[in-house]
C-alpha cells in the first residue's frame, strides 16, 4: 500500500489526511486521523473508527474534540474518519447478507479492508502495536456497517455508535411478503448471535429522520427499528448498562444533527468521571 498524508495542527488536535490504495476495494481510500497533541502513548488511547468520515469536516469534528478536550470532559481518543467511496451502498451493509436489492454485496470486502489493510496501516504508521480498546461508529448506512462489523468481530471492539442507522436493511421488499420479525437483517443477526458482555451500544435517532411509517403505528420507521433493535439486544442479555439511546425531538437525518449528537456519544463512551 502506498500512503500519502497532509497534516493540520490545531491547539489540541493534530489532523492527518491519509490516502491508501485498497486491494480489496480496488480504490483509493482516504481517512483522516484526529490525534490529541498532548504527549500520550497511543497504546494508552482508545481507537475510534468512523464510517462516512467525509461528514466529519462538515460537522466541525475538530472543534467538537477541541471543546471536549478544553473542558476536560473526555479522555484522549485516536479518531479515524474513513471516507466512503462511489460504491458506498455496496461496501456498507451487513456481512450476513446483501439486502433485497443486492446492496451491501461488498460488505465482506469492506470488512477485510478494515482488518487486513487499514488496521495494519494504523499500527505501522503510528508505531502502535495495540490500543487500549477499539470502537466503531457511523451515520445512516455507515452506522449499520459499523454495528455489523462490531457484532461480527466482537473480540476486536468494545463499543458501537449508530447515528440514524439504516436498521431497516431488509432481505425482502415490502410488497414481497416482508415481515419485521423475519426480514430485518441486523435484527436477525443479533437474535441468532452470541451475547458478548463487554460490548456497549449507543443509538441515536431523530423524530424528523423521515416520515415513513410502514406499520401505521404513529412512530416513524427509523425509531421503530432502533427501539426494536434494543429489544433484541435486551433479549440477548444486554442491560441499560450496555445501552444508551438518544432520541432528538428536533433531530433530522443530516450532518448537523449528528454533529450535535456526537459530543454525547463521546462523553458516554470516554467521559472523564
């Protein structure tokens, strides 16, 4: 893999722009590293991977981190924003299965990129054989992808952050006999999977995420899907100690909303008590 990088320094954060070529995805992948400038051994920091990293500059992610560090509200975190590619709807999804339209068929290759190309690059580039722990977050379809990768590689991760996650991802169209209990792919994985007691989950939704209400119960689908996922997790044995649900009354399916929600996620996961 060839790598190039540009570097920007703020008061508390060093931002490094990297680009590497992925053999699995057959494309260049850009990812931005957000490093605390304080002299801390990277092995003592948590690593947070973030899908749809191209959205982080739009939400002024550096300012979010700067503020939290200034107020001493969170521990130092190594954040890595991974930019999506032109085939986002193929690379993000569930490893378990493509959806009913065949989307997500490269989710397995994206997972291989993470473990066989990205993580080895990070370890080599930053001379860090290991981190304190690792977590994964993402927005919309990127949130589904993050959750899917964490669930299928639980030994590698501690937390998943899902912002307006595409938890509706399904194996049947609504007009082809779709049923909530049988066809939502992420829900099925959790139902038939193993309980990993160290995993924790942060789920955010917005009341204005969408208007669709497939079962006409007066609750939009994105909220229904998130709440049903929590039911599946609790049935598996997870408790409120493992789960944090943030429902924003004025929240939309957009970057500004996720930017407002992200500090709560960071304080929940890495807050200084």
